[in-house]
C-alpha cells in the first residue's frame, strides 16, 4: 500500500502546497487592496444598512464554515494502520 495521497484533496498534501496556498492568499489580498483603491467607498452602502444586510452574510459564513469541515477532516485524518503495535510498545 502506498503512502502517497490520492483523491481530490491530494494536491494539498504535496510538498509545495503550503507555499502555493500562501501565495494564493497573498494574491487575493493584493487584488482586494487594488479593488479598494479603484472602487470609491462612498458609493458602497454599509452592509448593516441593507435589509437583512448583517444576517445573510453571517448565515453564509456559518454555512461555509460548516461545509468546509468535511474537506478539512479529509486532509487531517490519518490513514488506516497509522498506529501499529510497534508504536504502542514504546
């Protein structure tokens, strides 16, 4: 049996995955900073002033957090047989 990850989330277990994910976050932050300079803030209404403006984003954030627990569990779980009798004897 191979220890090499397989399946949809196997990309996250590669050696350069951390650097690529941090790079993606940095690019997103840079794009948001540029967008903030291009879009005048005076024309954008405050979220809480809109009808259900605070409730809908909060619900969406909670829903996303709940739905992301499954892939996180897939990334963090250990393969079967991770603990062996040899490890237990130490």
